C-alpha cells in the first residue's frame, strides 16, 4: 500500500512575516502543536512509514522537532512530568524514517515533489501540503487511500467552494462518477472564475503514481516561473485515469491568516481543557 509521503515545506511563508522570519511557518502552532505535525500524524495514522520533507537549509527546526530529544525527556522524567514525554516524542514517530531533502531553488510545488523521486522510486506515494489542515473522523488521506485501493490510480482530494475563491486553487473538470469518486477529465491551475471548469478545488492531499515524475520532468514553468504539480497531473491524464475524491470533513486553509485563526478557534473549542474558557472569551468579545 502507500508507505511513503512527501511534505513540501520549503516555502518562504511570506504571508506570515514577521512570525515566519526565524520560525518556519509550518512550525507555527495551532494551540500547542506545530501545523506540520498535524499532517505528519495524518500520514502516520494511515500507515505511512517514510516521511520525506522537501525543505530548505534554514528550516532546521523542523528536523529538530521530529528528532528524539533524550535530554529533555530525562529532564521531564526527573521533574515528575513523565506524562509529557509521549507528547514530546510520540511513540508512533519512533518507527518512522524521516528524510530531509533541500529544495535549493523555489521553483514551485511540482519542482518540490520532483526532488523526492530518488526516495520514492517506483512506488505510489502520498503528498500532503501541511498548510491545509483537514479535520474529520476518517482523515482526508484515508479517504483517498480507500479510493486508491480500489482503483490503483492517482487520487486527489477536492472540495466544492465558492467561485469567488476558485482562482486560488487547482480546479478539476469532473467526469463520470465511479467507485465513490469522480474521474477527472481535466485539471487547471488557478483559473479565473469565468474560465473555471467547475467549483471543485484541489485540496492539499494527493496520492500519485510514480509515473508522475516523468511528467514533472517535462512540465514547463508557468508564467510565474514555477513548475506546477497541477500541470504535470494534467499531462499524466493523457496516459492514465486519475480520480478526485470529494473530501468529507472540515478543511482549514492555514496558509492564510483567517484560515489559521479559524483553525485555532475550532481546535480550541474541541480541547476539553480550555473549551469552556474559550467559549466564554468569544461570547464576551462578541
Ligand atoms: C497548491 C496547488 C493548488 C492546490 C493548493 C491546495 O497551491 O498548486 O493546485 O489547489 O495547493 O492548497 P498553493 O496553495 O501552494 O498556491
């Protein structure tokens, strides 16, 4: 099955400056957990055993975060706070192999995914964009894996959105429904609302066959100079069926300030240790 996941985290995080000047935006916390850890846990909970970060040399704190810290564990143990150790180094991380590949140029999402080719080899793999936080009983990646296990084809998460926001996303042209998913007839990156083939926007979770790499290599940069994953997927569509799964659950776009705050409030309201107090604070403000 799907054992490897690629997490592109090399972006500058311009929208979160100055917070992202010295701290990678992926390390900014939603309550008490860095954003990137939500995506890593989603992957691990689906049986992923190898996590490949496509990163940049300045982002060493991501590497530090996923490394065991024996010294800190010992300190917690000696001060009677052993309950915190599992939070610090969850057992489920100990069996995972983490890779860190530097993306030396910022040439877009397609270029980032291509950097993982040598580690992925001939396997189908997952791509998780940590900016997108998905909350649902069955995780977004698991919903994709359900489709993949039946079709053995690439699968992409989509959700229906307001056309006024469609220019921020990859957008699919839906074909016929099959096995609880939609066959993709076409896909375009960030179209104007008037040109969008549907209101179905690509979310940051993909399962891709390794054949995508050949298409990534031949994909030309777009007018902003970036190699788009969407363009490579469009090219792959000429050879293979690719499915879209309409994601069932909540999605937060934590790459934007409003999405980040929305996620923070939503998660705070689900955290038993603070939810009542937060509710009261919100009521008082409103
Ligand atoms: C990327 C993809 C886009 C997708 C989006 C999901 O865009 O290029 O197709 O819809 O992620 O979050 P970005 O948000 O990096 O601009």
